[in-house]
């Protein structure tokens, strides 16, 4: 990997390694203060903005899991944008598990992620998650919600 490639790919891979460890502080360290995160299937009206709110959003889905891991795949970059094909394995305490395939687009500036968009099949998660998963998510603290309509 060329040195200039690492300037945009290393923050992305570092953030995903931290997320795989569920090291919330380290995840936030890779994000710019105005970073926008959104799950594309949910839409920009339910995005999160800034490291604190993004981590709050991520913890809702990932913290209750018995185990979570991200597995690397193809990574492409054009100098500022990084496209990352990968998959995640989710295992709930109640025994259910899911393998979720993602393509994630990140924008990186000054070694910080400024935009994070996850493209994935939400029905794949819903088909394997515990019956209470969506209700638990809906009942969680939603103070992180940021309407990014028109910004992404």
C-alpha cells in the first residue's frame, strides 16, 4: 500500500478494528467532530453526528451482543473516499446469530472520518435477531438522532 493510500485507509481500518473490540473511546478518536454516520436503509433523517452521538448510536445495537466481530474485505480509495466491503458477525446472548454483509463508504480528511454510510440488508438482520431486537432498539435513548437530509 502506498504511503498516500494509508492516509485515508488506515483511519478507516483502525476505526473498524476498534469497533470490533467495542472500544468505544477509540472508535470516537477516529471520527471528526462533525462526522455524519448513517445506515442507508434507515435513511438520513435518522443519522448521528459527532463522535459522542455516533458512539451512542453504535452502542445501542452492538453493546448488548454476546459477541461482535468485523471481518475485512475489499477496500478501495480515491484519495479522500474509501469504499470498504466487509462483513460482521453478531451473536446475541439468547443464542441467535447473524452474518451481515456491508459496503461502507467513508470520507476521510486530515486522518479523520468525516462521513460514514453503511449499505446493508436490514431484512437480513431482522430475520436472525431476537424477536425483541427492534422493540429494544426503539425503546433506547434516541438523543443521538440527527437529520442529515440534504447533507449526504
